[in-house]
C-alpha cells in the first residue's frame, strides 16, 4: 500500500514540475499529472541507464523530470497526428 502511495506522490511532484516546464497542450487534472510523472520516471530511468552504461541506479527527480518533459512532448506529438 505504501508503495502505491509513494508512486502517486512522486508522480504528482515529477509530473507537476515537468508540466510546468513544458508549456504545450497537455490535459489538465491530477490523473494526467500522475501519469506524466510515472511515465517520466520510466523514461528518465531509461535515459540514465543509457548514460551510465546500464547500472541500475534510481532515476531520481532530475531524470524523472527530463523524462516527464519527454512524455509531454510525445503526448502532444501523438495528439497532433490524430488531428
């Protein structure tokens, strides 16, 4: 239970920072912010893995935010392709 709550809190923090940095067309609300943060953590962990040669270190907030901005950009590109 604590793991789920910690992922939600982390998602809100990282997703909120990423969405504040990326000023594109992203959907409002808590759920998309959490999803952005969690996706950002996954993307950020992948980026850090590429940069560190595959070491399993935690992505941290910095790489999470970088990944979150990437997630926002990918989302807006996906929306543009549907329109």
